[in-house]
């Protein structure tokens, strides 16, 4: 077996640390996770983390950035592959009705509280969400095109509402899972986007 180059070895180490961090953050939350735990779980020393990431916050932000990228890619594929607006609504409802889809939202909310108390992390955190809102607004415009309706002038506001729905439902479900089903987020997204379709011709969806 060929020996890994230094660059390849560093990449593999970084990927292992990110995967370990993802599992520990999901298990213990942002506040409960420690650099020591993440390093040990990945089979490395704590120094391996600090040679790749400035601190635990930088590690979390990288995970959040990667999650957002994957989510956008998945949504882009979903919209492009669906033949109609109705198919898109069904697929979105299913995607966001999974309990697993709400875990990143809860971790993000936890980090947001941390950023409020530590302002040096507030701006990079906010920048990630600004970029995500902008990208989702573009997907809202693509949804409108699929539905055969005019491009909404308030696509940015719709994107903000969609992100707020997923976070808000995740927060309420964490507080009272017996009363807030996992499917609540998917249904809420379906209702919001269905309202946009009121102005579409019937044969568009």
C-alpha cells in the first residue's frame, strides 16, 4: 500500500477530527463537548486538533459550514430533479420531517447563545447564515419558476422564514417532544410554500 503524502495525511487527520467532533457535538451538545473528548474519540492527541483548528469554536463553525454546503447541494438537486412544484413540496415535507434533520438546528441554536456571550464568534457565525439565506433565496426563486409563477420580490424574507421554521420547531420539539412531532417542521415548510402557489396556475403543480 502506497505511503500517504504529508498533505494526504493531514487531510485524513482533519477529516477524522471533523467526524469525531460531529459525533461528540451531537451526543453532548456544543457546551458539553470538549477538545479532549473529540481528540480521544478520533484517536489523536489534543495537539492534533490545535494544529488543524484554532479552538473548539472554529471546529464547530467548520462543521456548520460543511453541513450548510451539503444541505444546499441536496436542496438544489431536489428542486432540479422534481418535475413539478407539488413533487417538490412532497419531497421537502419528507426531508424535514426526519428527527435527524433537526439536530443541526439545535446545535446551531446552542452555539448562537455561546456567540452572544463571546462576541468574537458572533460575526463568523452570522456570516454563515447570511450566505445560507442568500443561497436559499435563490432556491425559492427556482421553486417559483418550477411553479410557473412570478419570481417573488421577497425571496430573502421567505428564506429567513424557512430557516426560522426549522429552528423554531427544533427548539419547541426539544422542550416538549410529546406535543411537537418530528413531522411538524416538514408540514410548516409545506404550508409556507403552498401559500406561494396560490398565485400559480393549477397545471403548474
